[in-house]
């Protein structure tokens, strides 16, 4: 297993790490359904620094995916600011590449290689030759060299997610946005993908914002975890998890942190139940 | 049986196997038999269907024995050969095809413009769906009298009715296809910074291609029908009539075998376009991409 010591890595390689790369301040996000305006998050603030593996964790309906979509530029906040490198985020852009949960994020009419090259070419970031070289390098990093000329429908779910990760990383974005990328995979493949992702991070030290609803995944993948309360999402805590990877899974500290987060999320539910019971008693 | 609630699973000894080499299993793969392989060939199966239909035609025509109302397959083929080599059939067909392609291309272009407007603005969507709902059910041939009034007796009238028959079918299918493109693919496209016409060209059109192709096929069939029907109604403007005119002329002269030959020409062109043109497009696009089996 890979032992990860991001704190050492950070202090050595990143002198600029004192100002945040992504800064989210008091952000309230709302979306419209046919009849309602739903508040997804309420005054959420957090800072992501260079080479962070920053995880947004919370139960479903806590607005973590909405937050990620906000950072990606698909959703404008009704209140607060989101800044990347000091610039306000106002639209989707290839400097924030997104990896989605769904397997159909690859373009079915392009091969693996073409899929990875596509954003580099359309955004004008690289010439064809350079795009090809970079694409091949990252396809190799995710161990898909043998499948570079295959079409997405020939690949398994895990392979598709690898292609999506390679595609996003080949762009060398300022920040990599991952929306539950492993949620639709089986448990064995998920574990393997988590390990590979951590290995990739060891190699290139990219910055990522990772959304999950699995406490275990958050602790393993993340270096810092933002715990959100359910509906509308508010910040409950920001915790450090850089000391944990798969290797530490059996350790008591790992169990303790899991339990601590579990209680944070679970306490809310007990409170709510108590409240609704009290309400029922009054009514 | 009697004491289910206290039943406990029987504890059995554990074991581990060393798996047998796959090579020792023997027949892992076996080639298909000749019959199985032949029955897997698409065109062969279709050819068999055609031969059976042809035999049925010939048998019935001989049994009926009235070449004025129902000529045999052999007579039809002779007439087709004669009309193609010595007669005007080839020229008539080319005239028809020229008009057809003009109308089809123009219809596709206008449909493209309409759907692009429809996906970019909400009012465009409303416009397209209202127009489609209004005009799609209107038979193109019903517009022919008006077209004759506006454009006179000639090719522009034909092109007008063909455009009408192609436009709505293609626009409806394309727009439905665009709406069905998954949210993830849309967001992925926007994530790369694609916007406007580039977004339509590089993401929406390929992603909606199965629907677009279905629209193209329906449009083609509608165009054919409309053209032949229109030619039957008002015949010919100058000396260069089309296939419909050929059929009409021969019916008037009671050359029934030639009428059948004209119809057969329509069918053959339809088959060729379907099995060569559209099939080739399908093989190189939606099938290769795994969007269609």
C-alpha cells in the first residue's frame, strides 16, 4: 500500500500554499423545480489549497453535488462568492475539469484516445501532436494503453471512469472536480480505483474537490473533509484525514474518525426525530 | 420439517482448489456450422425473402392469367429492361431523382436551421413545436394546388411540396433527439468551454445521431412518395417528365407491364438507398459507436 504523507509533501513543494486556490465564501445555492425554489446549501464557506484532496461529505440532499456544480460554473450562487485563483467563477471552463458519476460522460462516438484528446483540442490548449502525446501519457497512467482505440461501449464501468479521469487530468486543470466518480462501481473495483487515484495524486500532486456520501471513502481519499448537514447543506465541521489510506483501515484511529463523523451526521437525525415527535405531541 | 425455528446450518469442512488449466478442458471454442454461418448473413436472408415474394407473384399472375390487370414477374422484368434500355425510363428516373435530391437537401437545410434555433432559445422551441404540430399532419400533396398557383406548373412546385414533406419529419426527429441527449453529456460538453454552434455541431448532433438518422430515413421516404404522387397528379411541365409521369402515361395506354416496371423502379431505388446509403452511414456511425445494435 502507498503510505501518504501529504503534510510533508505540501510544506516542501508548495511555498504558495498560504493563499487558497479555491475560495468559497458564504455561498447559498438554490435551484428551481416546477413548483418550488429549493435551497440546496446555506452560507457554506471553505478554502481549498494547492494539492489538497478536499472532500465534500454529507448525506444525500445536503447540496454537495450542487456545490460542485456551482464551482464547475453550471450553477450561479444567489448569495456569496466563489473564486478560483482570485477570479470569480461565472461559467463552465476547462480550467475546472469535472469527472461525473455517470458512465455516459464519455462521448460514445469517439475512441478512448479521441475522448481524452477532445477537450485539449476544443479548448485550444494544445496542438494535435502535443494533445496526442499528453493523452497517451495519461491513458498509460490509468493503465488503458491496450484500449486506446476502443469505443466507450466496449469498456467496463471502471474503465470508463478511468478514461474520464485521464481525460480530466490530461487537461492539467487548476482543480479536478469529482462528483461521486466511484459510486456506481462495485465494491472491489471501487477500492482499486481509490488506490489508483491516490497513486496518481502521489505522482502529480493535483488539487481535487471530491464529493462522496461514503464516510470511509472520504477518509481514505481525502486529506481534508468538509462535513455538511442535510437539507439545506450547512457546514458542520472541517476535519483532517491526510494520515489515513487503505492501509490504516483496521486501525482504531480510523474507526474513531469514522465514528466521529457518523455521530455528526447521525446526531442531526436523532435531533430531527425528537423535534418531529415533540411537534406531533404538541399538535 | 417440524422444527424449522431451531434449525442451524450444518457445519462442513472447508476446501481450496487449484483451478485446472483452461487448456485441459478441451473444446472451449467451436466454429459454427455452415448453416449457422449462412443464416447469419444479412443480405442472404433478405435475398431469400425477395425470392419467395417473387415466386408468389409469378405463381399468382400465371394463375390469374390476365396481363392487362396483373402481369407476371417475367413480363414486368422484360418491360423494365425494355423501358430502361430502349425506352425513357432511365431519363424519367434521373429527372425524378434530380428534383427529389434538390427538395430533400433544401428540406434538410431548413430543418437544420429550425432545430438550431429551437435548441438555443425557448421561443424557438415553442415556434418549432407549434409549426410541427400544425404542418406535420398536413399531406404535402394537399398543398400542390396552392403550389401550382404560386410557382406555376413545373419543378419549383414539386420542390416546394417535397420540402414541406421532408422538413417537419426531419425537424421533429432531430429536435426530439436533441432533447434526449443526457444531462451528463451536455455538462461535459460545456465543461470543455463549448458554446453556441460549436456545441450543437460537436456534442448535440453526434449524441442525437440515432434520432437524426431515423428522421433522415423518414424524410427520404416521404419525399419519394410526395414526388411520385405529385407527378401523377399534374404530369409533366415540358418534355422531361419523371417516374410518376411514366407510370401515368403507361396506365393511360394500358401498358400494365410498364406500369409495374415503373413501380418496380421506385421500389428498387428505395431498396438501394436503404440498404446501401443508409446502411453504410449506420455501420460507420451509430453501430460503431454502440448506440444501436
